[in-house]
């Protein structure tokens, strides 16, 4: 299946589990930043940054004033 052209900013603020099959294929292999769990914050598991590398995600987080140390970085996988 070919990769669809989808704007990466369309997935910011959404949970990885909520992405459509088309979106999962389009962004498979991309890194995403999710806020790390803490009993004090109980964060929603939403995508806060997306990029080809962790460095790109860190840059996006810093540009918004977020502390990258409070995030975990995972690679999105295809839906199946």
C-alpha cells in the first residue's frame, strides 16, 4: 500500500489508537512524542510531536516551550 499524503499536524493532539488505518500507514516508521505518565499529571496519551527522528520531535516540543524530558518517544507501526 502506498503512503498517503497527510499533513502531520493533523495527528497532533490525538491518541495513536485513534488514528485511521490510512493515517497509520502514512505515518508508519515516524517517531511521536507522548507525555510520560506521572501520578501528578495523569496525561492523556496524545501525540504532542511527530517527526522522522526523535531530534525532530524534541525540536517541535521545545519550540512550544515543552520540556522533552517529560515525554516518551515511540515509533508508530502500521495497523496490521
